[in-house]
C-alpha cells in the first residue's frame, strides 16, 4: 500500500518544502471546507461523542487540546476529500472513509500533519497526485482548510478560475465555503501566486507535502 | 432498539432542542451537511451496530421511517 505523509511546517512559514515537485507539475485537485468550532465541542469532551470516536483515530484525538483542533482536523479531512473529488464517508457509501485521511492537529505547537492511506491514498495515486498542500486557519469560532493535490500537467486557467471562486466565497458567503470548490480538474504549475492569494484570503497557517511513499 | 431513546439521541446528534423530534418529524437529510451526516451515521454505528450510508438515510422520509429501516437492518444481521 502506498502511503502518503504530509508533514507540517511551523506557522507562519510559507516556503516550498525540500521535496516539492519541480515547477511545471500541475494541480490535480482543490478542495475547501469551513466549520464552526462550537459544533465540535462534543469531540473535546470526556467521554467524547460517537462522531469523535468514529470519524477520528485515537492518534488524532490524542493530539487535540480543545474543540478548535477537532474542527480544524475535520476541515483538513473534508478539504482533502474534496480535492480527491470524492467527499467523506464513515465506512460505507460514496467517498473515502474519514479515517483514511488522518489529520494530526496540535494548535499548541501550531503544527499539523496529514497522512493519506487506504482508499484516499489509492484515489490520490489514480489522480496522479504526487503530493499535496493544505492551508489551514482557525480561531475560537471558525476553522477552515484549503487543500490542493499536485501532479500531472494541464490547463492553468481552470484552477485559477476555481481558486478565484473559492477565495470570493471565503470573503462573502458561508454556503460557498461549505459547498467548496469540490474538485477542480484543471492543472496549473504550483507557483507561488496561488499560495500568496490564499494567504491573503484566509491566513495560511500550515503547509504540507508528501515526504515518503 | 428502544425507539424513544434513539430519537432522543438523534435529536442531540443533530443539535436540535431536546424533545423537538418525534417519529412523525421529517428527517430531511438532504439538508444535512457532512457533520450532521457523519454525526448520525456514527451514532447509528455505535448505538445499534448497524453501518448505513448517506444514501440509506436519504431514502427515509421521516424519523419513524429511519427507525423502521434500522430495525430491519438489525433483524437482518
């Protein structure tokens, strides 16, 4: 089984990781999710909710220090699932299982790590994705992640238009947030303007890349 | 399955005020977001030992329909 490990950089660094693909690699998928932190209060309680126990692994739960970390971890899962073009399921149904996208969030150290495995890793491989980035932001009220998967080559305009829609949504309408972009099949060199513009819109907090296969 | 008890838990999972759901209430799962959906699916999985999909829930028009569907799933195990 191919395994994806996306490691974190401490905030607010925004630099290409050492194993970032060469310019010219495309974007295979883009996804976004936003959640209200208050909805995840049950995740941080003891005992936690069925939602927390079923959707998140014990390793994910052990990293939390409050509901904001749980909310942010969920947005990472959902944004990556949208970038994969599938959405999430628990174990059965359309979408990749929640636990196949593991998001380890530690807001105390401001670090996040993401691991794709199982159906999520297989889907990423089918898309030709060679790695990914997640831009995360949260406060006591709202958590948000934009995720991108990189690999392949293609039409720069499609991603550019998609990202513009996402960023407009971030600024104006929560429903657009939640709908997200879903999946943008256009491909574009992962150049810095994408990251710069996302940063301006939502405050980039973390940046990930595959470090081993 | 204790139907009243499950309806109470469903109410909590969907963040509705206590007692606001009855068996005749529309389930309206098409309007749920992913957190609602996963909350309910997780509750069903842990509480009843039945694994359902979002599509299964969408076929249930009312809370009572859902309970009947879940009882059928339990009986079929």
